[in-house]
C-alpha cells in the first residue's frame, strides 16, 4: 500500500480524486481511489471484480470513473478531449451490458462469497502485519501467516457459532447483544478505546442478519430424511429438517376429493416433494436464497416467493403445499420425474400443476 | 480539554446499533426482513465503517 502517497490538491487546498498513473492495473482507478481514501487499492479492485459479475455494475462503475476522473499525469484514456471520453465510455458500457447481461448474471451470486473470502483474507493479512518489504525474514513471514490463519479460524468459528445460535432460535438475544455492542462502541468513541472492537461486533451482527433475512430455522435436526406415506392419514401436517436433504414421496397416496394440506420446512438444504400423478397441486413457496421449482413454475435468486393457485376448473383431488426453505432448493415433481440434481429437465418434460 | 470522538467507532457503533434494531424487530415479528432489504442495509453498514476508517486515517 502506498501510505506515503498523497492525493493531489486543487488550488483551494482540497484533495482531488485522480486516477493513479503509477499504481495501475488497467486505468489507475482503484489506485486513485485507494490513494484518495487512504486504503489499500486491492480492496477497490476486489469490489470492482465482484460487482462485475453482479450484472456488470462493477464494469460500468469502472468505465464511468475511467472516463470522468482525470489522471494525475493529465493523460486521457480515450484520446484527447472530454467528448472522446464520453463516447468511449458509452461504447464500453454498451459492450459491458451485452457481455454481462443475462444469462451471465447467474455467476454473480456464486462469486460474491469468493470476493468476500478474498477481501477478508486481505484484511487479515494486513492485520497480521501488512505487505512485506523485499528481503524480509522468512521466519517473520511464516509467523505473520500463522497469526493471520489463526485469526481467520477464530473469526470463522465465531461466525459459524453465531449463525447456528441464531438459527436455533437465539436471534432475539443476539439482536439485543448487537444493539448493546453498538452502544458500547459509541461510548468507546467518546472515552477512547480500541478500534478492533468493531470486528467482533460485526462478527456478531452479520451472521444474524443472514439468518434473519433468509428466515433460517434449523430446528428439526440434520442429515437425510425420506418419508413415504402410504395413506392420507400418514401424511404429516409438517415435514421439517434443519440442514440436509429432505424427500417427501406422496406417490403411493390416493388423495381424497377435496384439499389435502402439508408443509415442508428446511433451514439449509434441498427438499424434494413427489406428488401423485392425478393431484392438482397448489402451493405457497418461500425461499430465502436459492431455487424453487414447483412442477411447471420455477424461480431462483434471493427472496423467492410465489403462490400457485392451481386450476379452479380441475376436478382432480387437490394437494396444497406450504414450503419454506432458508437457503437451498425446493423441487416438487410429479410421479417419476427426475429432479434437478439428478438430471436437468426440459420444459416439455414438466407437467402442469393440475392435470387436464 | 474536550476530546474529539473517534469517528470510526462512532459510525461503527451507530451502524451496528441500527442493524441490531432492525434484526430485533425482525426476530420479534414486528417486521419481516428479506434479503432485498437486509443486503443493502448490511452493505451500507460495512461501507459506512470502511468510509469512516478511510476518511479518519490512523489514530494519533
């Protein structure tokens, strides 16, 4: 990191944001931002790369900054003049939209955790001593790496612990603790205290936020569960699993006239519900993060929620399914249809919610 | 002599308290938090702390 580098100042003595001509990988945007904010430019580079796979936002932001932020040596990325910059930015933005539009967007959610891990790794490395000058003692390098690894392990353990505690129902207590931790930081700001206290406070609040947003509830145990009721009376009102794979196979059940209701709740994992060939399926589905396929209806991403009312004209016996998945996938298939994880189906293979 | 508060700790405290209040409201059933609301809130919280750290610089 270039701690000694100073951002150029204008005539009024105000710091100016400029692109760096010395610390650059493409156009010096991250180098300039790092110098302006006094942080390691690699954080901005990681953010740009991560956002590039989230619909191309990172590319667009980079291009905009490349076009409109001047370089500290006065050069222009697209030739002379501001008009050339604007035209170049528009052309590159159009290219980015074409390249990074759907379906490439699906890569985004998977790469965000990778970027997060990389970011945490960089922060830990810096916390353990930062960048090393040439000719450093290999023993010191190993010691710093070990410290960074141990800190990372402790943070990961704490993160997982809070996550589990929140998921098994301790969320209210943890939320109160987060508020208390925040108040303690405010008091510390006035009386003086260590800044590293921010890290444990974040480790407390971030996993809780994920659990709350995905509505994860891991009550119900972990592992693989398979249920194959033979009669209507054997169908449970609710099938629940904390973490793992849950399969509810209703193919052997002869549904009566009217509506039979059941519910499937999985905290983190995969749920498969096999429905009888003659059933008209109605559903109320909620998935925090993941994929949901209920016969001919599919949706994925975050906050997946839909209601499938079924055909009122159908005289077939009705099965109503309430499904709630925190993180993972739900699949409702008819008869012997293959599920997503065991062979992708084409649209023509999928039968509608209600038989004709 | 009055001592200026540490802006990084102040911003972090306010951000984490705010997030904690949101989470408490969700856990007690007052609001139903989804990723659509939670993710921007988390990113804003972390972003505010990073900005405060960048603008404040090392403590003297």
